[in-house]
């Protein structure tokens, strides 16, 4: 059985007041970290950003607004197409302001990706390997 799920999507990035701009989003899921979905945004072979999102929160964001702080997700409708709106906020700059980017993803593609992850680890069956987690913490500090 494959414990990894990968999907590459073309998404729309909107930063500042600019129009939407197409970039690639590489979504990945690893059963070794069953609560997380990693998204790497890239354009012209360059990595623009890497974010780790909560898998359950991504699913909830398809049906209702969720999230506080650095990541916020919500459903958005554009004509016939449903989208997942992902708002990402950077760390605070010295002046207290923050960079903000909005990524819009076709909701059906996100749903298909989540279904694949659920086939690997069903929701509610995630397990945390506490010994591995503690060993990682002890090695780092």
C-alpha cells in the first residue's frame, strides 16, 4: 500500500491588490504525519512558499470558514465553480504589518485529493507516534 499521496494543481495566487496569477501547488500527504497536508507553491521552477496545513481544517474549509492567525480557509463560489480560498499571512515585519496572499483552488480537486488521503488514513484513525515525537524533540534541543 502506498502511504504517500501527491497531487499537482494549477491554482490562482492573488497578492496585494494584483490580479490572479497562475502558479503550481504541489500537495502532499504522508501517513507518517497523518494530520498534515504540505503545500509547496512554485512558479518557473522556483519555490515561492511551503506551508503545512491541518488535513481536517482543509476539509472543513471547503464547507465553512475556518482558521485564525496565519491560515484561514473558506469556500468561495465563482459562477459554476466552487473554490477553496486559502488566505496566508506572513510573520509580522518590524513595522507590525504582514504580507498577505490569497490562493484560490478548484474545490473539486481538493476534495479528490482529500479522498485519496482518507484512503490511506481514515479520519479518526490518525495515530501520533509519541516516542518518535519525543525523540525528535530531544535530538533538537
